[in-house]
C-alpha cells in the first residue's frame, strides 16, 4: 500500500535554516506520511507554483497527499542560467540538508533572486544581471498582479485534482506591501475552496524568543528547532 505524502514548498522559513528538522519533517512524522521537501532558502512563489504544478501534472502529488505552501515576497524570482557551478552549498546550510541556492536544471542552473541577491553571486554575468533587474525591472503593482493571477490558477489546478492544500502565511512576506484591494482579492480566492484548501498564519510563533533562530534585537524571521516543532503541532490540529 502506497504511503501518503506530505509535500512542503516555500522559502527559508520552511527550509532547514540552521536546523536539522523543519516543521514539514515533524508534521509528516505526526501524520505518518512520507515527507518530500521542496522548500528552499531564497525561494520564490514562482518556484513554489512551478514545482507544485509540475508535481501535480506528473502524478507525483495525488489526491490522498497533503501539500503545504508557504508563500513569500512577490518580488522574488527564479531564472535559468547557462552557467553551471559546482558548489552546492545552501545559503543557510544544516549538514547539507538545506536546499541549495543553485539548483541543477537541464544544461545549466536555476538561480534565485531576491532583493540584494546580487551580493552573493560569484558569476559576474549573473551578478550584473541581478543588479540590473533590481534597479530597473521591479514593479510592486506588476509583481502583485502576476502573483495573484498565478495563485488563482494554482488553486484551480489543486481543486481540479482534489489536492488537500494548506497555505501558510507569515507577516512581512506576502501581503506586507500589497494594496488593500489586492489583499482582499487574494483572500477572496479561498471563499469557496472549503476545507480541502485553506490557509493559516503562523506569525504568532515568532512572539516567543525560544521559538526563534534570530535573537533580539535582530528581528526574528526563522524558527529554532523548538519553533519548528511548535508550528508542526499547530498545523497538525488543522490538517488532522
């Protein structure tokens, strides 16, 4: 009998950011599911939607599985680069478990963009490209419109294939810079999805210092081992 799977997609909040177990690990163990890790430091909503869509269409994600999607900033992107580098070190590695900043794809690599990402690019052409992109080709309005449209398309796909999905939100990432009309449009997408597809916000878990990787006065943005476990317990009550 095939074991149900839990698939986690998101950014460094749900990746192995200096921890050995993330909340996806913990939750899959609580549920008795096989864990498939698709979160990535510096990950984007573009990457999340691409990866999850491909997994659904290929049959790797099925009706009895559970998908967790942790959305991040709308400006983050991923690009194909013809330059292939041998390094596979993640930005926040933990014994090699964290997803690498560069991911092998076809004849090159997929590289990840977020604001300031040019600083750690070792390929001069990629560094120059990221600088140009950040300085000249970012629009809050455009990026938000594109994201919301892709989000609605993803929801339609998940509903068509009856995939149980929980969207995980964190303050300061997705809706922080959105206009009120766009925020309403985003949340309206869940109006008729029922219990099969829903969302929750885990920001309150950063209120406890022992849940946080960063220590004050540094603003917390990643979970400690304890924080990941606490989040998993909370999510278990929602999905079980």
